[in-house]
C-alpha cells in the first residue's frame, strides 16, 4: 500500500492464493473494491481471522469522502443551488484565501 499526502491510497497490492493484483491509481482502487460506488480511497484496512500469518478476511473502515483537497463537492453544489456565488463558496472552504483577477 502507498498513500498520498492526503492519506488516500494511491497504490494497492492485493495478494490472493491464485492471483496478485496491483492497482496504481486512486480511481481504479475505488472501482476495483466496489461494484457500486466507493466514495474515497481514504480508508484503513484491518486484517481479520489471521491463521498461520494469513488473514481470511479484511475490514475496511472509511476515513474520508471525496478527493481530499478541502472542498466538499456536495456542499459546494448545495451552496450554488442556494444562490451563493463561486467566490463565496471557495472562500467558505478555503478560509484566508484570496481570489484575484490575474489578467
């Protein structure tokens, strides 16, 4: 397992009795581990029922929802629907930031 600066998995190696699978991208990890939708690759893996050093099952405990850069996509969408302007939304999530016109 490798994690990025936000704590999300960026590389995952799954070793089975018949096959080993290495997944090297965050979105691919989420798609591989869930047939519907895994909200984030920010999770902790706990090995369960270990016998002779080999776990027979795993528990994944979620630790995030989204891409991990500080802006809640759903919250921002709701704020937009409520009439907030883009700069108000950004400043809500990135406190202390400034939005400057550069051209």
